[in-house]
């Protein structure tokens, strides 16, 4: 029997990429299973390899409303 864990750890079901400084990723948290790999901080005191995570939430009614308003403003009137 294939388990959920088996499925999510199959290479064909994973995408790996490294974000660069200043990069941002936005996803629909209801539809995407996501995670982060660990890393090793250097032994010196250079302060390198820090990770900053910021979570946020959108009220989808507000997003859809703003889209409608902006679309109406940007659509030429006939």
C-alpha cells in the first residue's frame, strides 16, 4: 500500500529551487504542500546563511474585489 508520505517524497512530486536574496514566493496555502530543507550555518562568525520567513494571509473576498475594481479602471470604456 502506498502511503501519503511515499507519494510526497517521490522525486516526480517535488520541485526544489533556491531563492536568492530579495526573492519572494507566494502560494495558495490551501492547494500547495510546501516545506523547506535544512541547512548548516557556517562555523565562523560571518553571520551568513540566515533565513527570514514572513507569513501573511489574504482575505480572498478582498482580493477578488480589488481585482474587479482595478479591471474596471483599466478597461477602456466604449
